[in-house]
């Protein structure tokens, strides 16, 4: 096997000279002619130069003939000589068919009188006629200038590598010859408009290599790698450039690919041009980059500041160039940290933030701070460390993260609302309010509910902070939209209202009461259920301006809360209906008991009051017993008043309804109500102008107003507002629940609203029970609201109450509306003398009442026939021979009621008239307390004058 043995000294007796080798083949002379500036040489396997072209003198200073006397380690440095020996021996150790036909090496060659030069050799084997390798022929090129240019280019690329995504060299990545990636330089060098145009093309066939270069490079497509070979490219304009093709294999995403660079090495100035082009590309990238690109020298001063940095920080490049990086764009709180970090970086090119992407606060020229993401990387330049910084404004990302966090918090709040299964609507709304105050970054907030026609806002919940800051003693709860300032604009304009400078003049503002929470910013938003506004929610005093994000968060949470409240109300309605059924049964039982007690008690009171009146009529003013008897009479009257309330609750009081203009009845009661509620409560009337009429006993309207006003007064010990309102309302079958207390139809609603302390659910559940009271002992009987409840039911209507602790109370009395017109009252003229001589049949099963009535009537001159029961009355009527002018009978008696008795007796006694007396009436003819037309009635307990007048009046009428 042939070996390469470098000679230790020259042998002049070699059979062939250098000139002989040069003349062996035609291609040697052609190669010499084409590369006359390079050095052509041949060398035998002993390492002796057999031929060298004259151009060697210009490179090394040696004449060609001097080279023939030099050994390999004399004209090459030891390292390069060893590199050549190793390569040749490696090739010669292989079978001829496996040897590389040529090889390229970069070596360092000694000169005769100067510094060493860098050369690049491109060598091929010489064979004898038998194919045996006998030497090497090669071309050497002085690449000292190129190596220097490449060094400068590398330093330049290192300086800008943090910013430049494209190499100054043309780079392509191919897989089996098909280009899968390329940079702009590759597109430029191949005459393509952009890198994308190269993707999918064949590296050799589509890049315009000359035919010779394409043929030379084709073996490397799937052949041995790495490669380093020069080639020529013909540009579209016909000019040619020389390029250095270098490549290596690599694994990219699991695929075996090859990366190839093409470096223009046509001339030295081309390297300088490449550097200039690289800098231009960097400037282009800097101009078009959306992020701030900053180059900082070893002293921390800004060397480069791109347009994005100008836009981001507000400083022009001329203002910032040469200044210390952190002095302008970092907040004062961070400058100390950056100073210390800079000192460490200058020494070792490292630090806590170097090579990492970190988030921190930056400062604009105007002083505003904003979040940024910064990546700082070191650039070693001449034994010093510069740094490149890429800064990205992440305000939008932070806002998006904040929005996501707020959405998550809102969803958590909604989930919590849904899970508050045992909470009241009061607790639900207060929880949601505190959440929205927190979500919007506010300090105060409120929730107001709108009525059905959106004309009134009722304040339902104040945030805790607002309640703590507010110094108003009597906080209003009801706000008519028409007269409300900014809070009402959300309803009037039906859109969110944002006021980020509450101190500025605003035509919508109408002022706030003294002691109100100071407002700096304000936002309120209407919440819709279909087309109707159901809630107005507001927040205030956020440190920053309110925006659409705040509107969105508030709206979504309030809509979710309203859905929960609606569901809870539906559940409460179902529960309330069940409770109402139980309550109705309980009330009915209590009512029956109360009615029975009142009936029996009225009989006792009739006797007590009657006999005390008879005693008083016989006592002179000076009689010492008169005062005691009068006190007994007054106690009896108070007891009678209590029985009347019991009868009203149990719907057993006897009424005489007529067509009533409700507004007129309310106006007549105005003075009475003003005296009743006191000066610290403001009385407000909101009466519907075209209010419908109702059929009711006018006295009962007074009772309702009186009792509801007293309750409102007691609920506002420190004063407040009492609002009495009327309105027309209609309910159809679809709008009512199946178990509704009220039937479909047209109604007139009387509303009594106070701004008092309100009530909890437990109190509301027992509100209409007789004898239930929250007042101190001796301050109330507990019958007032029970009486109002009874009046509502007795007249075919119902009563509802809406109240929350601290939110006041609204009572609504619904009475059926009628289209009948009022009938003029009949003026009755009382007969001067209430005496008579007619015959009266007195039917009363209570002995005391019967004896009292008999005594009074006898005293008045009447003939009295006494009957103890129904059978006795029938017997007397049959047996008495003379006319009986009047039947005076109790309504409720064993076996038959008084009305039925009268109907039976008057078939035989057609001339007989009837006067009914009772504490209540419960028979068929007097059901619901309404007497048949044309009947006369006297309510127990009665006094002597009432009895005398009613008997005389009944006898004289008709």
C-alpha cells in the first residue's frame, strides 16, 4: 500500500521534473491559465514540491526554484504540515475506489521574510498509467485577506446577533436536495424575491449555479458531508459571483437535513459590502420591529435605539443616545438595582436578568409607568461586554390577564351565589354588591330595584364601606326617576353612565345631601330583564377611570345575580304559597275563634254599656258615684273597639259598602294622617290621576290608612318619608301563579311605603296574625294589621308586603276596580222623639241582652213581646192576636238565624218590619258581612240612644 513519506531533504535525481508534471495533461495548463493569481503546484508522495507556479513569489516571497529545495515542514507551519500528512495518509490507507478524488484544506504557509499567510488548497490525486497514486496536484489561494474579512464579519455578526434573525450569509436548509428553509440572503443571491419563494425548490437545479458548479456540487446532495467548496452563480443580469459553499448535516425536528451557506468571496471589497449589507439589514429589522431594540455599550450607555423604542418610551433616538440606559426608562424605585447589576455585568457579562425574559415596570418620558417584558443578552466585543435588550410593552397582555382573572373571580362569585341555597334575597344582593365593588376596584357601591313601570328606584343595598362613610341620619330609600340626578340617567337613557370626574360640572347632577359619601368617580349600569329595567347597580371612587371592562364585569355579575334572585323568588313564591295555605287555615281557625269570642263579648258589653247608661241617666252631675260609673262606661267602649278589630280581622264585621273615589278618601284623611305621624316624617302623595273606583265601606279605608300609617310611624323613630300612592293595575291569567291569592281582573292598588327599619322574614311571616306585635308591652294590641288583612279579604282583594331589614317597607292593598258610579247619599232626618207605642217582638237568646233591650224599649213606650229562642218567637207570633209592628232579633241563634226567622214569620205577618242586631253575621243571607238590601242592622254593643233611634227609624221607613 502506498504511503506518504515526506522527504527530509531534496533529491535532485527524480525522474520527472516539475515542468514534466505540468505538461502531463492539457487540463493542467488550462487550470494554470484560469487561476494565474493562485498558485498551482504538484507534490510527490514524499512531500517534495515538483512544480510550483510563479505566482507563489507574490504570496510567500520564495522563487519557484527555491520551493523545490524546501521540505513540507519548512514551507508550512508544523501544525499545517501535520494536518497535510494526516489527511494524505488517511486517504492512502483506503482502497483506491473509496478515496476522495479531491480535498480542500485551509493551512498556514510560511513566507520568506514576513508574517505567515493563510492559504486554501484544493488538491487532487495524480495517478500513473496503472492508476496508482503517485502524487498530488493542487491549487493554493492566499485567503489571508478573506480570513481577516471573515473575522471582521463574525465580530459584526456577534455584535448584532441578538437582533438579526437573518444571517449575512446565504443560508438554506435542504432535505435530499429540496429546500425546506432559507433566509433573505439566499433569496437575494439566487435572484428570488423572498425566502418563501425558495421553499420546495431544488437547491442545485433552481439556484442559478453555473453548469460546471452544479455538476461539481451534485455529488454532495446525498453524498459525503461536511462540504466546503467554491462555486459560481450566474445572476439574472448575467454577472457572475464566486461563492464559498459550506455545509454540514444536522437533525431538525427529528429529520436528517443539511444546512448550507453560500458566502460571496469574489473580492475583498465584497466582504466589506457583506458587512455593510448586514448592518443595513439590522437597521431594517430595527425599523420594522414592533419591539424596542436597544444596544448598550460596556458603560451602560445607549448605542442604538430603534423607532419602536421611540414610540414606546417617548424619547427620540437623539435624546437617548449616549445616556445611561436605566436613567431614563426605569422607575426611580428600580434605578438602584440596575446600577448594581450594571457593575457586575461590565465585569463578567452576567447577572440575574441576563439571558432570561423578565417582567418589570418601565417609565415613559411623561412619567407614566407601564409593564414590560425585557430580554437582555451579552455581546462580547474586544474583551468587553456589551448588551442587547429587546423590550416589549405587555400592557395589553397584562390587561387581558387581568380580564381573565376578573372573569374567573366573577364566575366564582356567581357559583357562590348559586350555592347560597339557604340565603335570603337580602343576603344574595349584599354578597353580589360587595363582589362587584371588589371586581371593579371601587370602594363604594349600591343596588337599586326598579318598579314595574321604571318610574321609581328603591335602594336595596349599600356596600359596607358606603354605609360606614355616610353620615346621613335618615337615608332615603325611594327615588323617583324623574327627579333623581345622575343615578336616574341610567334609566332615562337606558344605558350605562360613566362619570370619571364627578367634581366637574354636569347638567345631570342634582347634588347630594349633607353627609353623603364623597364621590370622585361614578358608574351606574341598568340591568334588563327582557325589555324592562329591573336593577340599577352603581359603584364609585375607583382609583383609576372606569371603562367598558368595568361595565362588562358589573353587568355580567348583576345579570347572574338577577337570575339567581329570580329563581330564589320563584322558590320563595312556591314556599310562600304553601305557607299561605297553612296561614290561611290558621287564620281561618283563629278568625272563627275571634268571631265567636267577639260575639259573646259583645253581648256582655251591650249589657254593661246599657245598664251604665241607664244608671248615668239617673245620676246627677254632683253624684259621687257618677265618675266611677263613667269610667266603667269608657272601659266598655274601649273593649267594644277591640271587639270591632277582632271582627274586622275575622271578616265578621258588618259593612255597608258603596262606590268610593279612593283618591278623594285619601285626601280627606290627609289632615288626620299628618297629625298622626308627627313633624319628623314627611308625607308624600303619589296619586294616579285617572284612578278607577272601588266598592268598599268608606270607614274601612280610614281604618286601613290609620293602621298602616301608625305602623310606618313606629318604624321610623328618627323620621323619614311616608309615601301614599295609588295606581290602576290589571292581572291576566297568564301573569298569575296557579295558587295566587288574587284573581285575574282589574284592580286599584293602594301603596303605603316607609323608609324605616324594615322587617326580616320571620316577622313578615307572622305580620297579619292577631295579637302578634313587635312593640313593647302596652304599646299595641297586635290587631291593627290583622284588621287590615281582614278588610282586604272581606272586600274581595288582598294585601302584600315587601320589606328587608334596613330597607323600609311597602304595603300594597289591592281592591277590585268597578265601573259603577257613586250614588248620592240619602240624608236621614232623625225623629225628634225616639219613643213609640208599637208592638215589638224581641228575640234574643242571651238573657242579659234581652232583659236590657226589654227594659229600654218599655221605657220608650213600646209594648215588648219577649222570646227566648226561635220556637218561642214562632209560638208568640202565632198566638198574639194584635199586630206585631217590629221584629227585633239577634242574627245568630241556635237552630235558625234571624234573617231566616224573619222570612218565615212575615208570611203570616206581612206588616211586620225587622231590625237585626249582632256582634257579627255569619248566616247565608249575611255572608261576608253584607246585609241583604233593605234590611236594618244595629251593631252590638249598642247604647240606649242608638237602640231608640234605630227602632224608631226602622218603624218609620217604608
